[in-house]
């Protein structure tokens, strides 16, 4: 089980390191709310993964994947949410009304946590990812402890990576919060989020 947990952690670490909406959400959270918001977004991402791990373990994710209607609803909700986040970034880039980096208020942390969690919970491809991998690692008659260990390994690996991203982005904040840089980053991040959202909406 220890070897399997390490393998799961490695797989999910590699998945987290690949470019995608999670990275954009963490980076933008740091830019708009500081280190605390970035770390909250990382925690939200890990929570979203925990949610999918649990529903996959109890079979709900399988039912979702088997139901074309349910899968499509979740897919469209997730796509719409990513487009919404992208449009927010694009509007911010156009207006150039960026606030100075704050110290991470409770409101900014809650918003960042929600963004991280929803980006994962509303992404049916995460469910498909779990459905493909989970049976390969969980024993045939897995106990609750087995499920907890594997789930913790998956979410923990993603959490560690995005905490690193949040802290590196914070260390570079003097450069990143310059108005010209912020506008460029918001434009790029907004475009990426909208593109990913549209791609998810149009995918089979």
C-alpha cells in the first residue's frame, strides 16, 4: 500500500504540474489576494480532488460518466465557470484597474478557495481521470483506510505543488504586480481560461 500511495502521489504530482486551469487560478489568486489567497486556492484544488476521489470510491463518478445527461450538465457548468473566470481576468486587463497586492483578506481567501475547488469539482475530465486510475491502484477489497491513504496521497501531492506555485509567485510579486505586467498576465490568463472553457464545452 505504501508503494501504491507513492505511485499515486507521483502520478497526481505530474498531473498537477502540467499546465491547466488550476495553475492559472493559483497564479491569479496570488495577484489579486496575495500569498494567503494563493495558498487558499491550492487548498481548494486539493479539496476538489478529495471530492472526486470520494465519489469515485463510492461509485458516484461512475454513474455520472454513464449518464450522458448528467455528464453534459457538469461539463457545461464547468466550462461556463472557467469562461466566467476568464472574462473577469480579461475585463481586469482591459480596465487596468488593478489594486495593490493586499495581505490576503478573509474574503479573498474564501473566493480563492472556492475558485480552486469549483475548477476541479465542475470538471468532468477529473472524474474520468479518477475512473481510469483509481481501479489500478486500489485493492479489489479496499478498506476505508486504503481509500483514505490513496485519497490523501493524490490530494496531498497536488496541494504541495500548488503551495510551491503560490509561494514562488508571491516571491516574484514585485515584478508581477507592475501595472503593465499585471495587465499582460490578466490578458493571457483570461484568454487561456476562456479557451479551456470553450474546449471543454465542445468536447465529446
